[in-house]
């Protein structure tokens, strides 16, 4: 319901009509830094070490070339 009369009252009522009563909630979405992160430069060595595939030197060299 808008007030009639002075322009200030009309503007105030229009402003209040568009605003909710009560408090607002904020939802925050972010990223975490995991403790077990691996740098991209070290990823190939780490991957082949973890998967026990260090004997595949040609594949390791190719993957290093792709990842860097």
C-alpha cells in the first residue's frame, strides 16, 4: 500500500515495499587447499612413484612433456 501525499512519503513507502523484513542469510561457496596437493611440475614424478610405474621411462618422459 503506497502512501499518498508528499513525494518523500511516497518514495519511502515504495522503498519499504521492495525490502524484506528481517535478517538476511549469506551462503558462501569457496575452495579449500588440501594438505595433499601436488604441484604440476612434480605431478609426473609423483604419479609414477605412487603407481609403481617408474620403469616405464618412455611413458614418463611423454607425460612430463604433456604436463609442462
